[in-house]
């Protein structure tokens, strides 16, 4: 038998003669994954999907990608899980917005990958690692014989790539792999490992069917096929060489077909007339090539690395009705039913016996081949085997909530929606924002960052566990998008009356309260809850509004100097009734009262008496405005809840307001505020003057107002709100 060391030297010479070298290629590209262009370029479109595969293998090693990316995508897609893939060197951080779960296949660590995984986890998205070889720790790869023959520089390069592969693995939530032995070893690095065996694609199955149905033999030779794959299998081949020599010498009609990279040992030179060499072929040609032989052999030496290998060679041969003789090792031992769907060998004696049996007995070959075919057809083809993988991915896919917002400007109802989103995200849910402005990829609220996607329904394929409309204009998407499990409509006001009579938008808003799909209504006020039931027969869950009390500093006002009155609202919106507020303050002495006007959108009208105009004050700064004012005059006719009065009360200021459905939730006349009937200017003036003159009244309103605000602290109602979202 040829000396193993000498054979390894030949291997190295062959590699060097080929230029870049297989070892270096596989070390630098397969393990490290340097940016060698793929044969097929996958650039994910900006489409919302369930799973993104990040492929760490390039065009120099296409087979792992086919088995572990292409085939697993096919399995998931067959079970309604949408997928995409990208070469790891092309991965963009922004792609984290478009997917729910990420599967890194053979990806070495890079700064981009590290940042990507960090961002994904911050968004409560799950990250999985897929691997089909033990190339995650040098304690495994050091057992590969041929690595001892390469240069120190090449070995350091290889080892660095292995370590970086392991680093990516360690950052992931769980792993997917091909065999039991691999799973056992990977379990040392991640909490859970799922076994999804390699399978043949549906196309491979079709090509295999055609290959065995159309194969024709015109000679009487018996072909033994060794589909090597790579030079790493030289030692495996040497292990069975004596058996092959004996069988070939005793059976001159035997032909050994060697496919792939293999250095032919000296011992076979005398039998070279019986040896046929084939180069690597495209996988689409592989079934036809395998079908040309009568016996497939798959020798493997023992050891943890080889015991982690998959049973691909057996499956691919079985699908073209060719029987396999394999080493009784790892996946072969587990998957092959000895003497039924294949033959398993423990030593050279077994190899000689089983090779001889199948060479001389055609019926035996056909029996084993037929059994293997029927088993693999049912259990080893993508479309028939994807359910366990789909269930596993779904298990790790974080439950998501998608909020459709009319705007990203933080005010009123938008703020409430963002608050609910923050609660859900902190609870561990994956939260996504939909908005008409597709140029805004991210938004932030209270230190939480949310991805934003445009509401173009054609750019969505992934599943939404929960989708929440937050205004009538956003319900259309929630109703029409097919892949939503649970639809919600957060109603924060009677939006029909946002528009004057005769405007067609009134009808469009109104019909959303009678949606075409089953939708769970949520609302932030008991007033809304009542009219939804009375007018539209809709049962709504009540999610009380709250506030971040700690952001509002309580201060008793002295009222000794000029009294500052705050008017808030968009004067361009009729129901805000801002004109009335300015008609009220026009009746007040300019020597005694100073008027501040705060509006996010509209500019003050020319006749308004305004001492200070505050335009587009960031929500984080609004509390400072309230703290500097003494009285809030709020004249709005229609509000779902109305935040300004309770925010003013939280700071210790006083409130004069027109009652409406929304503020009736918490405003009590003469207890925590003074109310007046809309249109009665003199009553409003009288209320302001009473507060200005009556210290006892001010103190009572201030203290009770603060108590009211304390009862609405988000911290006290958060758990109740979360229960409503998780209900059902």
C-alpha cells in the first residue's frame, strides 16, 4: 500500500501545480469565505420576508451552498415561509429591516456580521447558524490529515478562518446541522441544535428519475463508482484499496469510475485499464453520471470529523437506483438499513465480501437499489421533508407586531402607538413600523429604535403575526395584506368628524368602522368604546392612555407675577377650535396675562395675540413648555383622549377646558380643572380669573390634577395594555 505521507506530498504538489491550490482555496474561500463572486448573484430585493440566508460559501465551493441554502430554502418555501439569500460579503446592515429571522451558513466573523447580529438581537429578531462540517474549532480541523502537509502560513490562514467561523456560531441563538454527531459537538457552543439532514432538491429528484429511466447498458461490465468530492478523501480511499485490488483482479469485467479529485495510488497502476477517471461535473449532470455505474462506494475512516459527514452519496445514488456500500460510520450507519437499503462495512474484509457479492449478483444489486430508492424518494427529497425544518424555524421566529402609522411625527395618537410599540418591544416582541414615507428607514422613541417599511403591499411576502392599524388611512393595508394572522384596529377618535360635511373623506373614514375582514378593535377611551358599540356594533378592548410621569416636574405656581397662559393645537383644524381660545384671551388684560401658543403644524393667524410662538417642539421637550406656564386653555371640540390637560396637571399647572368625549376620561369640573361650555367666552374668561385670584382653588386643582396624572402613569397600566395585545 502506498505510504500515506507520500500520498499527501503528491496531493500538495498537485495543488500547487493547479495554481491557487485546492487547500488554500478551501481554506481561504470556503472557511474564511473571501469575497469570490458566486456563480449566481443573489441580491435580495427590498421585500419583507420571513427568512434571510446569509451564505458564507462562494463559487469555488458550490455544493455546500446547494445542499444547505438552496435546498433548505426550497423546504421552507414549500411550507409557506418566504426566503431570500445573500452572499455574506454583500450583506448590508439595512437588510435587517426586511426579515424576521436570519440563518448564517458557514459564515466567518466579520465586523459587518458582528454588527448585523447585534442589531438583529436588539430588534428581538432571531439568528441561527447552519453548518455541515466541523469547521468551527481547530480541535476538530487539526484531525484532518492533509492539513499537516501544508505550509505554516497556509495553516495559520486556515485556522484563523475556522476560529472566525466559530465566533459567528457563538453569537447565534441556535444551530441547524446535518448529522447527529455534528449536533452533539455543536451543542457545546449553542443552547440548541436542530438536525435537518441533507436532501435532494425537487429538480435533482426529477433529473434522477429521468436518469434511471433512460439509462441503457450495452456492455457486460460492472461499474463501481467512487465520487470523491475532494482530496481530503484520499485516506478514505486508501483504506479500502486492498479490497478493490482483489475484486478488480478477480473480476476483469469490473470498471472503477473515479469522479473528482483523487490521486490514483501506485497499486492501481497495473489495473489502469479498468480505471476510468471523470472530472467534476455540474450537479445537474451528476444523476446521469451516477446512473452509469452499478455500485456506489462511500468509504470513510473513523474519527469525529468524518463521523459528522452526511449521507449525500447514498441518497444521490439511491435516487438513480444504484446500491451503495459504505463504511459503518456516522450518518451512513444511522441512515442505511444494512442489507436492505445498503451495505455497511466495518473492515477491509467486509468491503471485499460485499463488493464481490454485488459484482456477481445483479438481482441483489437491484433489490438493494430498489429498497433504497423507495426510502429516499419518500424521506430524502425537499418537498416531502420540509415540515420539521419549517416548524423549527417558526419556533425560533419571534412573534411580531406590525404597526401601520399615518405619520412618524410624535404627537397625540402617534405617541400612544409608539408607547404601545415600546411596551411590546421591551417584552421581547419583534416590532415593525409601516409608513407612507419610504425614505425613512428607522425611527426612534424613548430610546427604542424601530425599522420602518413603506406600505407598498407588493413588497411584502412575510407573515405578520399581528398587524395594527392606527388611523382610518392605515386600515386598508391591514385589511388587504393576505399574510396576517391577527388584525387589530387601534381607534383613538371619531375620525369621521375630522372632516367637514360633504367631504368624501368622511365616508371613507366612516366605513373603516365596519371592516371587510374580522378585526379586533382596541381603543384608548371609554367614550370611543361606547360609540363603537352603539353606532357600529363593534366590541372594543379598552387600553387606557397613560403618561411618563417622571418626565414632568411638579411645581406649585405663585401667580405673583404675570400669569402665563398656554394655548395648544393646530388652528388650521376646525375641531381644535383654537380661534375660540384666542377670542377668550383677547378679553384678558395684556398687563396681567402673557400668551404662549404651541402648535406643531399651523402658524398663528394674524389676529392672534401671541407673546411667544412655539413651533414643532419635540415631544421630549414639551414638558418644559408646560412647566413654564401657569394655565392651559384647551378649547378642542373633539379629542379621543386629549393629552395636553393631563400633562399640564402633571406639572402642577391649572386647566381650563371645553369638555369633550376624550377629556371626560379624567377631567372633573371644580375638582382637578374648570370646565366651560364651548362658545361661552365669558365663562372661560371668568374661569381664568377665578384661578388667578383664588389661591385655595388653585391649590386644590393643582394637587388633584397631579393625583389624576399619577393614576395614569404608564408604569401602572402597562401590564394591562400588554394583556390586551396578547389576548386571543
